[in-house]
């Protein structure tokens, strides 16, 4: 069952990437992110209220258990890590072709695996080593595709941003492995979303609001609400998949990133991005790398 939830999360995450690209087009990045997080908080609030005031809700999969104070502190750190990744990613996605940004972000599971080796002293088997090698090779190939369109890691800050978003996202994935040992997945999702809303509120008021008349104006679009809806759904499926005792975070993270196919197709058929033949080869490399990672964790 956890594999099914992993695939559902992948599909929803792919649609979420498309909603981000649509929302960020000629729009202010920080308030787009803030608005989507606020909407996410509103979506989750009924579950928290029902969990506290309706005893019969305890048997629901949406039930939000209470957690101790020190766990809240851990979730505040989780919120900071995720927001750092998202801020880098949102700025990058706004300015880069989605057929470059999304596949690079999709290499995140590889960095999670490498982080597991460095931090948790995990070892790689043959399949995992092949998967890491193929994915890293494909990762660097995307830099050549980007160079053809004027986007290089050495000269373009948005390419640097998407790399930083990927690496900080991998840190978040490793931290999830630690958090979910002690904190129920629904509690993680609900509370860290609230903490994100508070932190982003401070960022918005201190960084964007004072200079709002001198920068790109903010326009509310319904696609921003779709960011929240599809992300909440994807995250819930992700955390619920990880809640199964026999689930493996490497496999779940790998399958989840397969959703990159959705934004890639959007960039190809709707946005008409360039150099698709080279990018398709690179994308196939990423997917093959993910498959080897999967085979190596069976």
C-alpha cells in the first residue's frame, strides 16, 4: 500500500510543479510562496480542530496527535530547512525553463542517498552505486543543456539557486528520516506548515512589503491555491507512505521524484521549451538512475 501512496505523491508533486511555474510567471516570488503556505494552513486547520474537539476523529487517518514541546522545536527547524529550499527553488523555477529546473530538482534522492552514506554511515550496494553514478552524470548533462540556452552554474545565479534548492531539499529528506522515528507524520505535516506560515510572514513583511512598489507586483491567481492543494495532498501521501513500518525512505523519495515527467511534458508541449532532444536524454538518465536506486533498496 505504501508504494501506491508513493506513486500518488509523485503525480501530485508533478502537478504542483506546474502550478508553481504558472503562478510565478511575471509575479512576485515571496508573496506567492507566502499565500500558498497560508492556504495550506487553512486546508489543514479543520483536521487539527477535529482532532482536539471531536473524540470520534481519533480513528481517522487525518487525526493529528499532540506532540511534546521539544518535538515542536524540531519541527521549527524542519520549517526553516524546507523554506530555505523552497525560496531557492521558487526563484529558480520562475527564471529557468521548467525542463531544466524540474529534472535537476529530481536528482534530490541521490543527494539523500549520499547524505545517508556520509551522515548515517550507510553503505551503497552495486545497484545503488550505479544509480548514483548515472544520476550524477545526468545531472551534469543538464548543465550542458542549460549552457545552450545561456544558463550555466558558473555564470547564472538561478542555476546556482536550483542546485542549492536540491541540496537543501536533500537535507530535509534526511531530516524526515530522523523526525519520523518519534513524531507521527500528520503531526509533522500540520505543525511544520504552521511554523512555515509564521516564518514566511516575517520574511514577507520585512523583505518584500517595504519594497513592493519597486519590484514585480503580486497578483493573486487560482493556481496559487492549486500549489497549496496539490502540495498538501502530495505531502500527506508521502508521509502516510513513510508511516508504514516496511516502507523505505529511499524508495519513497525515488518514486516521488518520478513526478518530474509531468512538468517536463508541460514545458515541452505547453511552454515549448528548447533543446528538448538533449533534455529528454538527460531526463531518461535521471529516471534510469532512480530505477537503479529502487533496485538497490529492495
